[in-house]
C-alpha cells in the first residue's frame, strides 16, 4: 500500500497537529505494511499562502508521476477544505483527520459550504470520541468515521532531565523555587485553555507557597495588528483569532498576573527544558473551559506530562477525556468548578509521597495505553479497509 500525505502542519512549526503528522509519517515510512510514502508538505521557509496557491498543481504532478498511490491522506480539516478538488480529479480514496476546531469553526460560510463537501470524503478519522460526535452532529456518515486517539512519544520516558531547572527558572523570575510547590501548564493562551479562569478563581484560594508557571508563546507588547483587531467587532474578531490561532486570552492573562505574586508567564522554552520543568513540577493542569466554536480535540500535552511522571489534573470536557482516563493517568474535574479544583490540588499537594506514587502509576498506564506505533497501526488498518481492491 502506498500513501500520499498532504499537510501544512509539520515541523519545525510547533504544536500538537505538527507533532501528530510528523510521528505518523515517520511511522508509516518505517512500517513493513506500507510501501512508499509520498509527501506534499509545507516547507520550512515556505509561506502558507504560497503552499496553498501551488497545491493543486503540485498534487496533479505527483498523481501523474505516481500511479501506484492507494490512499491520499490529509492531516486536518483546513487542509481538507483546500483539497476538496481531489474528489473531482481522482478516484483514489481520500482520508482526513479531524482534530476539533477544524469541524466546529463557527464561520457561517465554512459550516454551510465547506463542511457539507467534507462529508464526501471516503474516510474520516477523529482524534477523540468528542470530535467524532461533532462530526456526526454535522451530518457525517457514521460508517465512514473512526476514532483513533493520538499517541505520545515513548522516548520521553528516557529523558535525562535537567536537575537544576527549578534553580534556572527561579533566577529568571526572581523566586527561590526549591521549597515551593510547583504547578505547571503548557500551551498558547487561548480562551478555551482556561488559564485566566484558573489564575482569577483558583490561585487566590491556594497557599502562598504554591507557584503557577505557564509555558507558551508570550508577547512583550501589543503589535499594531493586535491593536487593530481590538477595534474589530467581537464576533469577527473571534473568528479571526480562531482561524489564525491567535492568543485570545493573552492580555487578560497579563492583567491578572500583574496582581499576583505566585503566577508567572515563562514564554517559550527549549523542549528539553519544558520536559525537565514538567518532571520537577508537582502538578500539571489543563483547566479548560467550553468556548462556543472552539474545542480541545485531544490533549497531547497532558500525555507528555504524564510520561514525565507528573500528576495531571484536567477539565473533563471534549477531547481531553480521550487522553486522560480519570484515576488512571490523571484526575478529571468538572470544568469551572472552583471548589473541586481547589480541593483536588490541595489534596494532591498535601501528601508528596502519595502524589508521587500516583504520578509513577500514571506514567506506566500512559506508556501501556498510548503510543505513536499503536496509533499508526490503527491508521494503516483503516487505510487498508478503504483503499480500492
């Protein structure tokens, strides 16, 4: 079986979908069940405008030169929206992965004109049951849909963590972290992540020796375009923020952290330092909240935290429940329930031995349950099922 992969989400860009596509392609290339893997992928220094502008001609050239392709794979819903021409120019089965936002994106034109055409795909892979349900709600044929959970890199378990990471971070923020209890989170400050909710409502109820560290993109000042966007009507601004993945919660979060002595934004860190910080943190939190037109498709960072032997506490909503199994590799709580979050955090931090025991157990469960190899095997079986005889 030969596969053509088309994606605009690929390293060196950083993110869950980029990691997903990279690991899938790597595993497909290494599998003895797959012959050739052809790729049309956004190059490192190529603009997305150029990529999508040239896409149709590049696809035609690859298909004309390689008549042995059995399946065409698209890595996300946006890629699918720009690749619907495939359903007209070839009879090769086309399969796409849907992650979450790429099916619930609340632009009327997208929902009324693009989504109905996406239903004609030969196969759809949802990264979680929540995403699958969203597809069903949009009229997708359940017979074409399958849920395949994302994997996690098992090599993270063998990382030689940087022992002085808390000293380095402490010097950076001007706080001695060695005798503090550390809660960490990771990601872009978008509204659905719930960072500002957590800082505003949960952190004030925790002891002063509990420090909350946020790792992710951080702007030092509002750019010209951000200031312009603030003048745009809320509905249009929200669509633009969702479509471009802009940090919609960043400036509210900045205002909140100004008035806190135990909340710090670290900005981006090298991946090795991120892993080390996770390992030496007491808790990792994903305090997601529901946002209309947005969704957490899976929750890969929670698995990475569990692999780093850190107890995960997360909101039990959307695709997070596909990654975190309550009591197994993390703790799921009701979203926005201030009392539940406060109680769970205090309980875990009150007993370091018990918390450590749970974290070690969660790591083993995650290793046994999630992996890129398992995920790829499921993808291959699905490809085999829908390819032409």
